[in-house]
C-alpha cells in the first residue's frame, strides 16, 4: 500500500487528554438495543471512537481556551462580539454579522427574512436543517447539483457544482420573482463533503447577476472546500487557503455558518449579509429567537473562541492535516475493499451502504443497519445519511435518495492515526459478515428531522 503517513502530519501537539471507556460486545448490544438502533440515541459513554459528527466536536487550541477566559459577559455590546465581527469581515469579506447559537439558528432567521410562501429555493443538494427551515418558511427546495453528485463512484473533482442548465430550467419555469436566492453549500455535506469549484461559482455569479437573484452561502465547511480548490483547480496551487476562502465568499451575497465545524468551536454560528435591509430585518428577528444582536444566544466567551477559531481554521497547515487524516482513513478503507464514496471528501468517509449490504432494500434501512453494526463491532459511532435522513415530502411520501450512506465523520484535532486504523479494521470486520446482516424496521417516527430520534427494531 502507498504510504500516506508523512504528507499530512499535525501542526500541533497534545497537551491534555480525555479518557475513553472501552466496552465489550455484550455491553454494546445492550446499549444499541436501548437506543432503538439509532446511533443518535446512544449515550456517549458507551462510545469508544465518536464519528457521529464533526459538529461541535473539535478540540479547541490553548489560544481558544485562553480566549474563553477573556469573555466579556455584558448583555449588550460585548467586546467579544466586535472581535468576531472583525474576524468575519476581515476573513470572509461579509459586511454585516448576526451571531446565532448554531447554524440552524442562522437558517431560521435567514429563511424568515428572505422567503415568502410559495417561493422556490434552488440549491446544490439539500441539507436537513437548511431545507426544513426553507420549507417551514413556505418555500420548496429544488436540487440543481450536477448529476455526478448522486453517483458514489463518479470521480468528478467538483461534485458540489451547480448544473446551470438545471438552474436555468427552474428560473424559466418559476420566474425570478419566486426565487429569493440560490442556496449554495461549500463542501456539500450530503454528497460526501464534495467541493464546488471556483469556476462554477464564477459562472453562477454571472448567471445570478443577470437574473437579479442572490446567492446565499452555507459556509459551514468553506475552508475544506478551499483545500480542494487549491489541490485540484488550475491557477490556485500558489494561493493560500485564506485567499481562496475570501474569493469564494466574494461571489456570494450572504451566508449562514455553523461555526461548530470549520471554525473549531463547540457551539456557535452566524448569519452574514452584504445587504443593509436584510441585516436590519435579521437584526430585529434575532432578538425574538436567539438573543440580542450582539450575542445571538452565545456567551461572550463563545464568540471569542469563535473569532480565534476562524483564524486558526484558515491556516494552510491545519487544513492540510485535517483533510489528510480523512484521506488516510479513506485510502485504508479502500485497500480493505470497503465501498466508499469517491473522491474522498473533506470531513469524513461516506460508506456506500447499498454496495456494502446489497441484499437489503432501501425500506430495510441499509445505512441505519450498517451504522448499528459498526457500533456493535467496535464501539465506533457513525451516522446514517440515507433514506431515514431524507425524511418525507410534504405529501407524506418518503424521499428515496440515490445515496444511501453511512458517514464516518472525523472531528478536528481529536483522534490519532491509530484510531483511524481501528476504524478501518472495524469496517472490514463487518464487511466480512455482511451477507448475514439483516435489516431494520422503523417502529417510531417523529415528525421533524426523524433521523435524530426515530427508533428501530431488527428484522428476523
Ligand atoms: C452543511 C451544514 N449546514 C448547516 C448545518 C446546521 O448547523 P448546526 O448543526 O450548527 O445547527 C450543518 C450541521 O450539521 C451542516 O453540516
């Protein structure tokens, strides 16, 4: 096997450790049964390596922790807000900032400000909370990502790209008056952390400028996207991550951010915009849902940690080590014959449950099943990203997404290379007995975002 070890070593050393509990298979079987075969319902103390999400699970740096001690907990006008505002303006170029408790807080405010009932929001693949807030505000989401994004084996280097022909059709059909904005995610989560290219963004900017439509940027993983532009797109090899990120943002009119990912904090998010009127309305609404506009549901210390995290997230060495670790795990899994989404994305490895458990139909929840089996094997907690996450349409029918995936999401600066080896070995163990694995049936389904709380039983 090719040696991937040396190209991505971490630009930090470990100062403090968190002890983990190792469990037996019998303990894990009891735990997963009690959790209704839903990894979201497990207690974290039953988990050995937690790959449920990269959201809010990063290790903060000593500088961030020092920043936490500098929290200015004034109700209004905290100095930490101004540090954060400065970090956003300087690094992302957006003019106005509204902090929120996390990404979905920003999605709620933005959707309420920009969407009116009956609107259409095109986007480069849905994200669960983003689409739900668009729908709750009365819009219908339309997927305009390139077809390649729905094919786990396609090697397209920028599977996050928008298909401008699809977008043109949506505009023709509905008219620009019904399209308040185009929703563009960098590092498209549901496609496997796949990037959008700068060339595509530029084309999209030209298209939207012609039609007078905004671009709203879900910038949750913008630095990881910048990494792929630097590595794969002509003309960017010599540009820094910081420069690339700023250029990406410059083609958009506003953003929502879950700072719990790229920006290396355990809690926090924001909405940003270049439009004064949008800002004014959002600044008023945030008081209703989050808190005053200079804290948005966060403590001053959280805003300080976020301001510092934004700076650290744009360091080239940091982002290369972060994506390098993900790639190390992906290459190892591939060498074991585990079917994964190609190319390897920025924040995790997405295992193709349809190929892993080909004998299960989507109604038997192959990805949900596989996530439970991986936990049983090793205590590694992963997440379903398939038919359960996709949920139901407004008419009650299930969405049947083409991608039926298990996400092995890697928290930033948390696990070691030996942990990656354990994870890949566990996937291999489960693969060896894949033929004998039975599916699941859903026995409880909540109304909203069902993947978080649904319960399952094993089929016999
Ligand atoms: C692409 C994307 N957008 C939005 C969100 C929502 O952010 P939060 O979990 O902070 O509410 C997430 C979180 O998982 C995400 O991955």
